[in-house]
C-alpha cells in the first residue's frame, strides 16, 4: 500500500521556487492594496469668470475674437502677465473661455 507522503514529495529546489513565487505574489498584492488606499484627488472647484475678467479678456484678445481664432500659448502668457485681472487664470482656463465664447 502506498502512503500519501510517498506520492507527494517536494524536493528542496521545488519548495524554494514555490516560496519565492508566493512571496512575489504577496508583495504584488500588498503594493496594489497600498495603491487602492491612496486618497483620491479632490475635485477642482470651478471659479466663475467675473464681468471684469470677461471684459479684460475681450479687450486683450480682440484680434482673436475678430478673427475667430484661439490665442496661442505665447499670446495668453503675455496677456496674463500684463493684466492684474487675469493673473489668477491659467493658460488652459483663458484659452477655454475664449474657445467657448467663439462657439456662441
């Protein structure tokens, strides 16, 4: 009669390979678990454009409004540096405001 221990024999090399594979899986699952626990980025609050900001944008980008083109990065950077009113607006926000205004 054959015992269970006779039919299942694990050599030392097979055993260490199984352990290294298991430890890699444990490390991977721990890394994934730590990533899922990361706090989500808070949603950015949309700040409405004031009438003063809108007027300043229309004045500074009047050529773009006349030609119905979105200003370049350089144009926006120059305008926001020279204008106190638009200094708090990002490049993307100014370009998006003008792009949406041109759609109307």
